[in-house]
C-alpha cells in the first residue's frame, strides 16, 4: 500500500519516471507491521507464519506474511502480491515488475 501522504499519485509518478527513461524497482517486504490497518485482519485469518509471532525489524514490529497460504495470497488487501502468489515466486514477480 502506498502512503498517499508521501505519494499522492504513485501511478503518475512512476509513469513520469518511465517517460524520463528511469527504471523503477519495487521493493516489497514480507512483513505486515502491527500498526498496519490490515494487521489484525491478517491475524484473524491466519495469514502469518508462526501463528503471527512478531519480530522487530528496521521498520517496526510485525509478522511475516505466509506465502504458502493461498488465501493470504489471493486476498485483495495485499495489492500487488495477488498476481505474484498465483503464478510465480515473489522474486520472479519482482523481477518482472521491475523490468516493466
């Protein structure tokens, strides 16, 4: 999910970068932080590894999304991850997206 206070129109921004010949890389983490509006939803639906055990990392505290859980992958709340989980590995998806 984009932080719209920092990036009010992310699609337009990326299109502008592309028009300037800039290649954009998308960095996706597997963590859903406990302060995310979607965190409790994921916990309630068993979408995290290790029963939602949290760990501290450089951007907060959260749980790892379980990519082996098909329901977690197809849930529209996770946005871009939906097509990645259906047909290719996360790294394959990120490589494909970065080349677009």
